[in-house]
């Protein structure tokens, strides 16, 4: 593989289990660990974040639609919230 850009080397530290899983994943995808990490890092700035935000907004909307009833009186009192009535305090 030839690169037209200057490539920078990066050193990372990961635990053995993560390293083994990543190597297996790279092998399953027919690529190197280096290429797998490069692809992931490139995806961080490629607009995936906007797609992720859109998914979050959609899920949030679905969850809000499931809330059929809400009353402020259903909440905990201030004392309950701060656990002030607990014995031994």
C-alpha cells in the first residue's frame, strides 16, 4: 500500500485482552491492526458524529413518546432525595 501523505507513527498502550480482541477483529476483516485503528480514527472526524447525534435524537423522541403520564408530585421530597430521614444519620 502506498501513501501520498506522510504517515505519523503513534504508540498506544492497551491491555492484553483488548490487544487480542483487536488482532482477531482485524484478521476477520482481512486487515492489519494498524489499518483498523487508522480507519477508526478517520471515522471520528468524517461526519459519523452527526449521524450519531441524529440517532440519539430519534431514540430520545421515541422514549419521550413512551412517557404517558408525569406529575411533579410523583417525585421524591427534598428530605427523601437527600436521604435525611434515614436512621443513624
